[in-house]
C-alpha cells in the first residue's frame, strides 16, 4: 500500500510539474507582437481653433427627443448653416447632398475602379435630464473651454466626431491632398432615435446610386486608457460588430381581487420569481469567435499572471469566464445581456393585479438572434401563469473582417498617432448608425480616435460630458491619417 501511495504521489508531482511547465511555456510565447516600426506622424494643428469650433458646435441644441414635437428644427438648420460657413473649403471641393437634415458629402477620388469609403458621425445629441443641469460643472450647452477642457453635450457623443472629421478634411485640402478612392462623409441628424430618416435615408440613396463601399467607419469604441482590466497601456478597440436588441414583456396573470384577502400566490409574486430566475440564469456566453480574438490580442499586453490565464484557456477557462462575467463591461462582451427595465402591476394600492408585467431588454451578442433569445426566455420562465410577449428588436450585425485592408489602415493610423499601442477587434455593446451604413459596406467598423478614460464614461448620455483640447486634437490627427491611409491603395 505504501508503494502504491508513493507511486501515486510521484505521478501527481510529475503531472503537476508537466502542467506547470506547459503553462509557463505557453505564457512566455503569449506576448505582444514585435515592435512595429511605424514612424509617428507629426501633424501641426491650431489646437485653439479646433477647440473653438467644437465649442461652437456644442452650443447648437440639436437634441433628438423620442417624441417628435420636442424637436427644435431651427437649431438643426442653424447647425447645417454653421457647417457650410465654417468649413468653406470642404463645401467648395466636396459635393454636398442634404438628405432630410443629414449631410452627405462626396470627395471624388482619382481612381473610379477603387471602391469608395465612408467616414461618418452624428450631430444630434440626447437631452439633458431635466433637473440635472445644476450637477454640471459647466452649463451643458455652453461649449465653455476651461483649463484645457471643452464642456457640453456632444463633446464625446458625437459632435467631436463630426467636427473632427470636418477639421481633418480641411487639413488635407490645405495640404493639397487628393484621394485615390472616393471618400464619402455622412453626418446624421437622428442617430439617437434610431437613424431611420438620417443614416437610413442616406443608405437608401447610396443603394439607389449603386454605391458599394469598401468599408465604413462610424462612432463606436475609443482608445482606452485604464478601462480594460489588467491592461496598463493604451488600447485601440476597433469594433467590428455591434449587438442587436430585443425587448420582451414577461407577463404574469392571476384572478385578482381585494388586497385584504390575498391568496398565497399572486401575479406580482410570480413575476418576481420569473425575473429572479432570468437574472440567475444569464444567456450562455463565453469566449468564442470575436470575443476570443479580442481577449487574445489584449491579453498579450497584460502582466505575466494575467497573460498566463488567457494563454492557457484549456486549463483556466472557467476562471476566466467567472472573472470576466463579474464585470459589467467585460460581461457584456461575452454574452447577450439581460436587463429588466420597467414594471407595471395594479392600478390601485388595494387591488390585486390580474396582470403584472416586467419589460426586459436584451442586447444580443452576434452568436445569438432574436428568435433564439425569445425561445431561451420562454423555456426558462413560461408556465401556466407566465407568458412571454415580444416588443420587437433588431438582430446583431454581421462581424466585419479584422484582417481586411480597411481595418489595417485604421490600425496603422492609430499607431502613427499614438505609437505602438495595443489594438484589438471589439464588439460594440450599444447601437450606432452602422446598422444602416453596413448594408452598403463590405466591412463596417466602429471607432473614434479619441482617448477615453474611466472618468469619462459617465458623460455619455449623462452629466458633465467633456473632452480635453489635447485629446480632441489628437483625435483630429487620427482622422487625418485614417482618411489619408484609407483612401489610398
């Protein structure tokens, strides 16, 4: 018996040593690519002028309200007039077509045999939550520039993109640059409410004209600074897909009655159990496809311990999934997310409801679709008293090619501006106008060449939206290089 135990212990030790050796070797090989000797580009810009133009754009209250009567059409018209007046070279050289209140520019290339590209943004913004104005350090539509920071709604989402693109094209025109590929610019006026009359109508026009794009670039991800767990360097996450969305009503029914004589079970209680079950059983996800490519790239820039996990997913897969699922940001990249958002029940405090409803929004990962999510939820919670009704939605986009030239052009451009930073294909967890533009593009990418830190996140659709003058100027340089590199063969 002692000999058996001794042999077993020796075997365990040998196996442990072997596994440890495999882990170490795989980790040592799981490193960042060799330094890419891309010369950083020195682009001289008048940063004060850039900041002043973005500040001026912010002052137009181009707010998209969910209800049409709230829209201030004059503000949109004034913004369009401002663009024409502020960027005379763009409007002299490029051909402009107004599609409703969206702007479609065409910069004719020298080689019609090359498929064109499209660079886009949107100039509409979300409303400021009534009563929250006092929480802003600077008034939300002031465009104030204080201590090198530009304040106001649209500073990040997405007037910085629109103005940045216009500034980039102006710079290239001043330099005498002429694109080989035709370059389209599109600036949407209703992205925040779905983009149907803006990007949707522009896409319809391009279809009608027989335009098929090599690729498009819309808003989306950023150059992250300190946002990605375990990564202490800048990382450009270039989104190659975006999630879809479906909204379901979970409906519980019961006989109702007077609250003075409640039964052991009622509609509200049944509904609460159903919602708890949904949250306790998230839609299956994990690292596969795009998610694998993203984390494989990013993890190569992490410290040894973190690299060892991703380099040895065969051993640490469960640990990785648990860690990533614990963070709201990374969990959203792994799976279709579940978010109960609205509840309704009885019409009176002493009346038992005959119907209680929970509205749940699911952001669909590209591996899933609307039908599969509805089926999953139905199988999980449906019963004699619980049913599932759909309010509709949209499937996730197709996944664009991160080995294509367009993606490579964006990568090169970022390294010319920011140096040898980490770059990875990413997944946009919100929505964009690319759901429209992608219909006429071989590949649709979603990325803004600005740096985004964790303290900037609350500005999106929230309070104290802002961008530094330096960051905005760097983003303009990014757009210059993206257009320059992307429009050449």
